[in-house]
């Protein structure tokens, strides 16, 4: 192999393990796409590594410490389990979380507003100082699982205005 012009040194850090290096032909190099996972899965991976869980321990759905959202995501399809393992063993990207309003009834004042001190009330969906009107799936389900059925994607509502 001609190591002067036709090759590149490819490195992998393999996550927390010792990495490897290998000389390969430039024509054999493909752009590597990191796995894309939801934010809450990335948070679980980070938390699991912080407390020295193994991959098997982190992906074990019987683990009572695993957030319900992560369990649901892992059980959704086998591809998610493969994505989890790939994300665990190296670098990953976190997908943008869609935002939602929680709309309990039609009309301008049927939207959930949560003040930063935790107080909840119904009002309009317009953002103001001191309270939050847009939520991620995780935030909604942490407030109350039943609220999820009242979600309205922010894009849907803003397109109709």
C-alpha cells in the first residue's frame, strides 16, 4: 500500500475504551453517520456511564431506574436497541425534540401554562416572562401522563395563525 498520497489514517475512540488506528485507501473511506437518538435516551446513556453501568445493565428494561420513556423507546422496535448499542459504544447525535402546547379545550385560554415556581394554570399559548407554554414530550409526561393526550404540535398551531 502506498502510504504517501492514497491513504489516510482512520481513528476510532470506541467510546471510553482504547481506540484503534488503521491506514486505509482514500477510496474506501465513507462518511460515518453517528446514530441519532432522542435527548432522553442520551441522558440515560450519560447517567448510566456516570454510575459505571455496563451496556447490558443500561439496556436491561427490567432496570427499575430506567425512565419509562427509554423503556418504551427500546421496546418500540429492534432498530432502537441497535441504535442504543451504537450510541453507547461511541459518539452519537441527539435529535431535535419537537415542542408541544398542552391544549385542554378550544379557545384562546385553554392552554397549560407553568410558572417557573411550578404553579400551573390555563391561559393563552403566547410566551411571557415568568411562565412556560411550550413543552417536550418528556416534560409533559413528567407533569402528568394524562396531559399527553391534549398535546398540539407547536408547528401545527403556529401555521394556522
